[in-house]
C-alpha cells in the first residue's frame, strides 16, 4: 500500500469492505445504562433491536474520540514507515476532528519524515464513508497521498447529504441541530427534511405532511441535484426502516441509475443522534450543492 487509510466507525461502511480493502477504523463509544459499547462489526449489529429499544425509551449517550486514542491509532503506521490519511466525521457535529488534528500535529514532530493528513468530510455516515471509498479507489489506482487528499478535499463540497427523521427530539437533545427552526418539532405527521450545510452542520430546511411525501422529496432532491450518477456510489442509510430505503432506491434507479447504490443500517453512534426511523441519502452534485 502506498499509504494507510484511517477512518472512524461513523463512516458506516460494511465490515467486509473495510477488511478487504485494508481500511483501519477507530471506534466511537456509546453508553447504555452506564455500560460502554463500540460497534466495530456492522454485520453483527442488530439495528432492529437497537432502534426498537430507543423507541421504547432507552437513552443512549456518546463520547468524542480523544487525542490520545488518535495518536495510538496513527502511530503504528508511521513507525512502520508509512504515510497516512485520517478521514473524519464532520467537525460541524463533533469535536473529534479537532482531537485528530492535535494528535497529527504531535506526531508530525516525532515523525517529521512522514506525511499525515486529516480530512474533515463535513459529513457523517455514508457522507463520510463514500469519501473513504474514494480514497481506497485512489490508493489502489496508484495515486499519491497528496493527489488523493486534494481530490477528497474538493469532493466533500460536492457531497449532498439530506435526510428525514421521525422526531427532532434526538438531534435537539444531543445538540446536533444548528437551525432555530429546530423548535418546530414533529407534530401532526409533519416530517422534517434536514441536510448537511456548507460547514457540515445539520440544518432543518423543509417540512412535509406525511412520510411518503418526505420520501418522495428525497428522491426529488436527487433527481434535481445529482450529477454523473452513473459514475458514482450513492448511499442510503436507515435507522430500522429498510422498506423505505428500498422504496427510495427504486425511485433513484428510475430517475438516474448510479454505478452503485449502497444501503446500510445506521451504526449506533450516529444513529443515536438522528433517531429511529431516520432515512438519509448521500450523493454528489455540483460544487455549490450543499447550499441548495
């Protein structure tokens, strides 16, 4: 390998993919009833049971990744003479990226001959994971680390990330919602439509009466904003609503068939913030797509 790719569990990529492509993964932690958990194997994660427990009132709390944990994850590659890129969850919703920057700065002093990049994806779930997949593609194609970082840095601004939630309570409770419109909440079957903005923050920008109208609004955003679908991986993440994910995928295929549509269940940490019933869509558009 020409360089090491490190990400975190928020990237939400299937475990077999990560293993087969040699992607290193750092875990986010979550607590249920004071017991610490991580989810390093998405194949073993029982999303239906987890989100059903949340619906019944189970409270989940999460924690950031500290600089020491980042340094411990990065150093083995550097000590082995390899360069590294860390592909992170958005700094707009977590302070963990800042911790990775601190760790990288310390390690650059200890390994001045090595190159370390930290990339703020401005996204989470497959908004992060699709950039990891692009990094793998670049590395396997023989691109340098500098070339890969430059490509990903531009690509993150083209990643549109839009989703619906059943209830804004989870995002409000955990402080992940940036806009004042958050106070509207979900009443009378009104479903909020949210997106990741230019700074990687979550904003509530529309509402629809009824879930089907909200699902169709996701498909309409794709139809309007996607570019070169046939050359990209499109992502769908769901929090225990797989039937809706399949419905959306069929709408996307009918509009603009993608090279691949990757459907995953939200991993537990990011999923605890968006809540059960969330359905998210990730795709590439124009350079200014995040403002739309």
